[in-house]
C-alpha cells in the first residue's frame, strides 16, 4: 500500500516550524511499515530550509520514506498525470477528526487492511 504520513504533529511533537521529539512509537512503527513493503510518502507543507530541516531530522533518527510530497511512480504511470494532491491508500495525519490514534494502533490497522 501507499501510505502518506503528515510530518508536523504526527511524527514529532512540536508545532511548525519547530521540530520536536518523535511521537511515542512513531520511529519503530514507521520502520515496521516500511519493512513490511509499504511505500511511505511524507506529506508536508514544509519548503526551503524548513524542508531541509525535516529531511535532516528524518534521516537523523532513521525514519524511512520513499518520497516527500511526490507521487509513487506506479501512480504516475497508471494515471499519466501529476496532480497536486498526493495519492495514497492511507493518510495518517494529526488533523483527522478525532485526532491521531497511537502509532501501535495505526500499525495494527495497516496490518488489518493489507
């Protein structure tokens, strides 16, 4: 599956433009999701130096990802168009109605859907 994951407030606990500490279990669950063969798209409004800070932070703590704000190549090949909205099978975002569940709950749900 293709999984789009918001950055601010979802993977770390600070508000934009700051970067805080990883949200509990986020690093481990993101690694498991990627190890399970899913494509991870980091989905963020960050640009310029804030984008660079995000990439450095993700790499520094070992959160894997395949793309940032880009479509998976299979989607581009299938539909032949690069829309502004990133396509994913699942979107993980702290602005979901009801907030964001724990990362262990997120991982369990992804396993159920796969």
